[in-house]
């Protein structure tokens, strides 16, 4: 039995994960670009521009994630999770004046889209679709934080290397 081609061959679950990452990345990048192009002539809301810009950047990062040098390590994963949780928590707690989404209600929470809203004395209304959009936005912001940690670790590793041809004490 030949073992040619088995070294480095991804398993089924790794292939499925890579496929899903690429599908979500391309979908995000294309939708972000299309939204920005379609709305180019209209007066745009800052949150709308930021959201679609994050879709493009996050999608491009997902597409190129396999080409990242090095691994993020625990610090990178903690930074990504911290940005996701802090962003969702803070934006949901603070009142927003979003231009869209449940604008008929007096009290609105969430960024970039209103996720929770209510009138005084009434029950809360949750917009599930916009909740997913906010999670995607803050998840991509966490991915940007993860990339920054990877780049910082790489820079520290490079700066820690001795310079010169002969080693640390020789030119």
C-alpha cells in the first residue's frame, strides 16, 4: 500500500471547515462591495459604511487566512473573543440613535444595527436578522484584532533575532 500523498493531506473535517471559511469569506466580501457600489450615489450613514467596509475586510481576511504566517496563540484568540464579547455587550447596553432598524420605538440598543428596542413601559423587541449582522460585524472586528496580534508576534520575533551575517557579536 502506498503512502504517497498522505503527508499533509487534510482530513474531512478540516476540508469542510476550509470550505465554509472560504464560502463565508467570499460571500461577505461580495455582499460588502455590492452594497457599497449600489449605495454610492446616496447619502450614506456612517454605520452603514463601517458595516459594509468591515464585511469587505473581514471577508478578505477569511479568504486569505491560510496564508497567515505563524499562529495567533492564546493571546490572539483571547483578543478576538474579547473584541467580540465587549463589542456586542457595550453596543447592546448603550442606547443608540441608529438611522435604521426599529426606529419607530423610543429606546434602541445595538451597533451598527439596532437589535433591541422598546417604548417606555412596553416589552423588548428583538430583531434576529440584525442580531446576526451585529454578531458578524463584531466577529470580523475580533478577526482584525487576531490578525494584529499575529503581526505583532511576528514583529517581536523578527526584532528579537540577531542582526548581521556572523551572529550577535559579529558584523
